[in-house]
């Protein structure tokens, strides 16, 4: 039983950390998605205006649309990317105890993010679909009945292969996010420790997570923007063609229409969503690890 728990522990720790962060950040994430969709369709990109409109037209519950899919995604995706990262970094550690070079840390983060994204793609796709559904005209809505309903609709309409729709875009975004979040978290911890911060202390943990949150947002937003446009697009009812042929086509068309900066549309809101989520996740992960240790697990 001890060996089974040892193998599962990194993934359980990651899942718990991600779920705690998601419950806190879900309303901001909902506004972020609306901003990205508004930027693509010529609508409002003001977080204040979008928040006011959602409260007026849809009520407070609208901010938690897709929460079930979000939590499912955290169990699958965050559990995998944090768990795999811990496993990969343990494997890559220098046997003589020397500090791990950044290129190794980055490689572990990129690999873990890519693999985890494929695992979590069904839940991620469901989350985007559920969040975007409320913006469609009533006659065009899919009206998903929670994450189970979204899974059933995707399987029925698109087959099992639909769960991996645009997994490449999701994986690329996840790799960028993991690179910024986990790679720079480890780097920042080492730098703060060299400056005299107590290893494992509150200053080191909070400071490193804050730095990691910024880089996670900066590196991942362009990929997140493209991923959102790809996942929510629907075929033209007449021609059957989709607006974009793939992630690269989407990025090029968006950049041609509004300049490269369009890929960073809604950065302030995205930062407010990603940075705290990354910080809460990393801080929770450190504390959950301490909890396991105090319990002798």
C-alpha cells in the first residue's frame, strides 16, 4: 500500500492544489473567456462592463458556469502536470546534490505540461464549450447539463475522437504555462534562497509563486487566446467550413487583423486570473506536501 501511495501522491497533491485554486479563481476565469470571445467578435473587452452585464442579464451563478468541468480538468490536467513535473525533476536531479540547471527544469516543465494537456483535453474542451455556450443566441445554444452532459454531447456529435479536438493547441498552451509557472518557480526559489530567504519559508514560497505567476501569464496568453478561438468555433451552416484551419492559421489571421498584440487581448484580466491561480496552486502544493510529511505519509 505504501508503494501505491508513493506513486499516487504527486498526482493527488497536484489535483487538490488545482481544485482549491480553481474554486477561488473561477469567476475571473469566466470574465477572461468572455473578453477573449469579445475581442474575436468585436464585442466589449472591458472586464468591468462584462462583469456588470453578466450580473444584470445572467445573475451571479453565471460566473460559475462550467465549474464542474473546471474541477474535472484540475483533477486530470493539474494533477498530471504537477505530479509529472515532480517525478521528472526527481529523475533529473544531480546525484551529487548540485543545483539543477534551468534548462533541465524547463525541459521537465515543458514535457509534463504537454503530456498533461492531452490527458486533460476532454475536460478543457468541455469547460470552454460550457463557458461560451451562454453567449450564443438561444436557438444556437447546446445547453449542456454539466460536465457529464458536455461529455455526452461531444461523444454523440463528434465521436470519441472529438475529445482530443485541437489537443495540439491545448498542449502548446500548457507547455508555455508550465514553462513559465514551474520553471520560473524553481528558478525563483533558488535565487531567493541564494539571497538569504529561508528555504521552504513563507517569503521564499510566496515570492517565488508571485514571480512564476507573471511568467506563466505572459508566456501562455497567446496560446490560450488561440486555443479559445479554436475550441469555440462552429462550422458555417451553409459551407460547413470553420473560421480557422488550425492554431497557426488562427494566430496568423488574428495577428493580421489586429496586430501581434491582439494575441495578448485581455492581459490584465488574464494576469489577474492566471497569476493568483498559479500562486494559490503552488502555495497549496507546498502546504499539502508539508501536510503529508507531518502525517508521515
